């Protein structure tokens, strides 16, 4: 008589809720980029996000520094100091 009491009192809903929660977690993982990585999806062409700037791995540090200086994000003194840091 015990199994009928268990299923008859509404306890059948908990396994269904558990399955729904697991499916939602899996969907969130794949929606956020999956197991393979960020923006590229295949893990090879990831981008670094820094506010509005997006830098891919194929860009060198000097390319990024030149772009930031050209946009006016850094001063000439900062540019020269960072260029020395990169080169040295």
C-alpha cells in the first residue's frame, strides 16, 4: 500500500522538476558558448572582451597597442612606456 500513497500524494512531480532543471542547466551551458569556448564556438578563435573592445588571439600586443593609441585611449607617454614593456 505504500507505493500507491507515495505516487498518489503528488510526489511524482519531483522527478519531473529534476529533469527540467537539468535540461535548463544544459541549455544555459550551450547558450553561453558551450564546452568548446567563447565567441568562436570552436575554441580556436576566441575573443577577449574589454568593455567595447574585442581583441582576437591573432592580433599581436603591438597591434592592439597601436589601435588603442590611434583611438586616443592612451597618451603618447603611455604608448611609449607600454611599447618598451612589450619589446623588452
